[in-house]
């Protein structure tokens, strides 16, 4: 996988996750995805990084949405 392919996959991932989490802005989703992706810099094996980023981002974004909903209801 080339660096360009991986960047395209990250952009596609931001779009998918933005659609999945409409309560969060695309900017927030992009920051989460790119932050996680940066954590994998320097790793030699790149094939599974997009999948790992997606799974980690889904968990983090789900927590954000749950937290925001709880604060909104309680607040």
C-alpha cells in the first residue's frame, strides 16, 4: 500500500464515520482519525493500519457521542 492509498483510505474513513456519527462535525471526526493515524507513524507493516484506525476511532467517537448525550440530558 502506498502512502497516497493510505491517505485516501483515511479520507474515506472520515467521510464514513461522519455519516455514522452525524452529531459530531466532520472536523472533529477528522481530528480523531488523523490523531489515531499519527500514532501508527513509523510502523513498517502498513496493511492493517486503516482497519485499526477505524476500530479505534469508532470506539472513541461512540464514547464522545454517549458522553455528549449524557451531559445534555443531565445538564
